[in-house]
DNA sequence: CGCAAGTATATTGCGCGCAATTTAATTGAT
DNA sequence: ATCAATTAAATTGCGCGCAATATACTTGCG
C-alpha cells in the first residue's frame, strides 16, 4: 500500500474522528436539553445571552462562528418559544438586538445541571478535556482566515 | 462568579470547541472537494468504497456512525452523480449493495491530493493531530453505548 | 406450513450550516 | 445634498443528521 493510499484510509482521518465526535456530542446533549426545549445550538446561544444579556446578530455570529443564515431562523424559534426578544436598534435600524425574556433568564437555573451531566457522560478527566479543547481551538484558529 | 456559572460560560465549553472545529473543518474541505463534486460526507463514503469496493447500508452506517436517514438520500445523490451503483442483494432482497462505477473508481486519483492539502491547511504537526484524533475517538467511544 | 417477530432500508419532518443572493439602512466621498 | 459603496440582517436553496415511523423482506417458532 502506498503512502497516498494510506492518506485516504478512513481510519487515518483526524477530521473524520473530529466530525464523528462532534456528532456524538450533539446526540448526547439532546436528551439533557429536551427538558429545556432547546437544541444544542440554541443552548449555545442561550449561554451567550446568560453571560451578556444583550447581543446583535453580527456579534453573536462572531462568537459562535455562524452566520445570519443559521442564526436568523434559530432566533425566531427561540422567540417563538418565548425565551428571547428580537428588537431593532434605535440608533441603527439594520441591527437586531437580542435580549432574554424572563422565561429565558429563568431557564438558566434548569441549565445549571447540563454541563455537570455532560462532563460525567464524557468519562474523560480534566487534563484530557483541556487538551482536547486546546487542540480544537488551535485547529479552528488555523483553519479560520 | 459561582462554579455553576463558570460551567455555563461559552469559553469553558469543550464541546463547543469541538463543534466549532468540526464546522470549520467542513468549510475548509469544501473548496478542495469542489473539483470532485463531493460534499465532505460524500467524500467519506467514497473513501470507504475505495478501500473495500462493496458495502451495504448497515455496514456503511456502522463505519460512519450514521443511519439510513442520512445515508439513503446521500447514496442516491452519489448514484445520480454516476459514482456508485445501488443494487439489491440476491440472497436477501432487503439489502442494498453499494459498489463503485468506473467513474467512482477513477475519482480516487483526483482525491489523492485532498488529504495532503488538508494536512497543510491544518498547520498542525503530527503529534498534535495524533493527539487530537485519539482524544476524539476516546470521547466518541465513551459517548456511544 | 403459517404467521409473528425481527431485520434492512426507505421515508418523513425538523433544525441546522453554509454559500449565494436580496433587502434595507447607513456612511462617505464629492 | 446626493448617490455609490458599505454594512446588517433576512432569504433561498441544498445537503446533511437524526428521531420516529413505515415498508418490505426474512427468519424462526409452534
């Protein structure tokens, strides 16, 4: 077998391992997030809002590495669920200002247990998780720009 | 700030780093795969077929950690592109036997350069990539089952 | 043999991701 | 002040992922 052939073997693909782990992660979160009526990405967006109370679509896109094509419909769904408001900025009418409703704020209490449960499900220790996170961020940084 | 609050900070999320890196990886592959007229997942499936020439949907699902809901339409698209055939097994008519067409076999030549280019784009060394792959596989294993 | 249980794949429906385009508001150069 | 260029968000369209269900074929038990 040539080196070129080895490079095309599924078992040798770092990216496929990453992709599969990411999918498995999403599947693992789902039952935990069902009680909150959130998908994984919706949970991420709520996490941003629990931290900073107000954000526009562009800034949210920068934080999540996603664009309005993904975020606009997602935010509409969060609005329908009653967790966020989608107001327009007064200074600049192009800008959507996203804020939490009281239900959205309250949801944080229920969310507290999610990271703990997930940590448990991962069955990995802190060193391994830290290492994984660092390597992922490094790759993300290298591939972006 | 409480420990519970820290656990809900976006910057502390291993899974979000994994998720973002996986998305970035998919975006990075896209221009490389455009010449082959393949998406990333289609490329993965082709990779399986370049290795073993013939597979059914269940076995393909086991290898890729995906189900027929994802694979059936994907395989139909690969068939439409002229890269695979979707025959029925003679011994058991429930089973779809997927094989490469000559165009599908030929595509491997063009694909040879993809892993090399991707390795370059990642800007990571072998130790880092090996470590990332191992950690992803470990997490995948722990979350699956 | 007959039919209930099991198995392989297909279908449906929803929520992403993302490229490409569109719409609407703002800015800046003349 | 005007209007071309820029910017923010929304829209469109396609291909996943995946849960849930349906369909069709096979197997095994009485």
